[in-house]
C-alpha cells in the first residue's frame, strides 16, 4: 500500500467573524475564533484515513501541505517510521512547537485510521486492546443552573473556567451539585496570575474538594508549579498548550501534576498520546486529554487512546458549543449517562462530511475574548499587567 495524496479541509467553527446568513448558522453561545483543520490521506488501494490538527489551524494547513512531499509514495502502515521521518524533516524548525506537532498529529491520526481499516479492526485494538467499553466525560459549567442541567443528563464531573470571581463561582457550583459530582477549575495559566496569587486562591478552594486545579500558572513556569504543589492541597493538571513527549516531559518527570492533559490535535498524534500515557503511568499521573477547542475527529482519536491505556481519567467534552458540530462528521458520538461508548468500527470509526465542511470557510483564526485581559488593563502589555483589587478577588466579591 502506498500514499497517493494528502488533502486538507479547513473550516470556521464557533463565533462568526461577521453578520449575515452565513453567520446565522452559528450559536450565540459559542465563543472564540476557532478553526478546525481536518486531514485526509489517500492510498493506491482505495483506503482513506482522516485526522485533525489543532494549535493554529490556518498556519498548520501549510505545514501539512509541506510534509505531503515527503510522504507521497510511502507505506502508510509504517506509522512510527513516518512519524520519525516527519520529525527529522522539521527538526530545523523546532521539536516542541505546536505548529509542527499539530501537522504531525492530524497525519498520524489518519495513518492509524488507514491501518485499522486495512486490518479490519478498531485503532484501540492496535494499541493493545480495550480496557474499558466507555469513556467518562466531563463538561463545562460556570453557573449552578447549567451545572444542574448537566447533572440531570447524567454528567458526573464539571469544570468551571476563568478568573472572574472564581471563589464565589466555585462555591456556588459545589453547593448546587453537592458532593456526588466531581468539580474542577481551569485558571487558564495567564501570565499575569502570579504564583503567590495562585497559591492564595488554591488555599481558598481547598475545602471544595476539587478533583484538580488546571493551569494555575503558565505551563512553562515549572518552578512555579513546584511552589504551588508544595503549598496547596489540590491536585494539579496541565499540558494542553505543550507538544510532543519533549514538551510535556518536565511536567511528568518532575511530578509537577497529578493529571496530564495533552491536546489530542497538537501533541503529536495517537503515537505520541500513547507514549505520554506510558510516561505518566510510570509517575502515577492520570491522562485526561484536552478537547475544549477541538473538532470531532480529534475527539474520536482520544476515545481510542483512553480505551487502551490503564491511567485514563476522563475526556473533556464540549458538545453544545455549536449546533452544526455533529453535521461535519459521520457518525457523531453520543453522550449517555456521562460517558461515550468506545467506537467499534475499523480504524477510527468516523469520517468527515466534506460538503458540510465546505459550508463554513475559514475567515479568521485569532481573536481576543472578554477574559483575555484583566479588567481595566486592555491597553497594557498582557504579559506584565497587574491584578488590582486583589482582596476583593480572593474573597470572591
């Protein structure tokens, strides 16, 4: 079997960049300027494979097209060899960046999809077999009303995000959902949140019994993670912004987190996710892949890895962010009782719907949200802006 072609499919997802009939297809609940980039690999035997790239999709599309030249004519079943070939080819441009790793992620997923189809077996079977039939998910909520709706649907874990009145928000959520649901917080690792503030906030949140506190500071500040870990009795989680085993190595090898969260679409693909899981297992660290801004193909890839590794915790799940989300793939996964069933079809068990993807052409891939700056500092450097009103913030007022 030989690779004959690699094509990319870039689309706008989430908030529209303008008004009009095209934009009317988007839900107002969506936030951010997201693009999804899908990859399809074609072979001379008629078998195709699909994957997804994240990190910076409009830029990564060019990287995928660049890598195409070294993959045409190769046997797609030699997945590890092709991963190493791509890594060497882009080595001069860096080995931990999300652009290169994002491109390799989508290609790698598609290669696993092809191999599974060629052997008529699901990808999880190629990864060592199935350890579980369904994958627990966690959803997002910032208000008691949304949290209770999710609880009624069978969701057993929720995560709240942001730095606006985090103490009040989380206390309200815990009071609403009780002790039977797991509760987490994502602080998004902003460069203006100091280590001292992260520690002070963590101590305020300790009585809530959080499952983990995610990205209390920027993930590259490994010494700060150590200080927070020594001072706060809440499990820590991080990893979504990093790529490859080398990018996540410091968090794992220094035991700085209890949960590692590689992004399925930019960490390096299924090949790398399996290696990260093994690295984490050796340190007693659980795996909970990031999926907050990803499209549905990367979600499928995560399901296969989580089905096959012993230290799978759960999968981040955003299924109500955009009404058209399930229309761009077939079939769409369904959450039942807070879990998604592990796919059983050969390969990844999913395909893209090209005609639907074409309805949403990419128009913009970057933007600033309301939470990207501390209030009153929008004209300041985001890296050095201060947080004023610290006492009110820590008290949750």
